[in-house]
């Protein structure tokens, strides 16, 4: 008679190294962030701090459609935290055609997108 051999417990889950991919992506992201300019690195650090503050259940960061006005307020709050004189930042924004404010927005939206995706991926398993 033919009997089926029992399947080992470690083969019951087809993706045992799922979180290793996450670590590898984070490592790759850190390498890419090392290429940022000094200003972009300062802005990225402030963006990450702001996103850390907003990362809780029920946060507007995880809403299906985040409020555009609130996003702009967060960008302004990050801009105010940047080191330097307020007049200096205002002159920088005028000279670059709102470039700094745009940079803050892009980095913030990208970081929020990354955290939202990570939350969706991890929430499936818990």
C-alpha cells in the first residue's frame, strides 16, 4: 500500500523568507538615501520624524483619501522646523520657485506611500 508522507511543518508556509525581502528593500533604500544632498537629507529626516508621529491606528496617514489641506499643513510644519533663519528660507523659496516646498511635499508623500504599503503588506499576516 502507498501511504502519503506527512509534510514537514516548515513546508506548510510557502513564503518563509517574506520579511527578508522587507529588510533587503530597507537596506537598498538606505543606500539610495545616502546619495541625497545635504538639504534633502535634512528634509528627509524631518519627514521621517513627522511620519513617525502620525503612524498610529486611525491616523489620517492611513485614510483612503487623505485631506489635501492637511497634507499642505504638514509640509508647512516641516518647513518651519528646518534649521535656518525664516527670512533665509523665504528667500530660498522665492529664488527656487517654491522648490524647497515642492521637495518637502514629494519626500513626505513618498514616505507616506511607503509606510501605507508596508502596513497593508504586514496587516495581512496579523
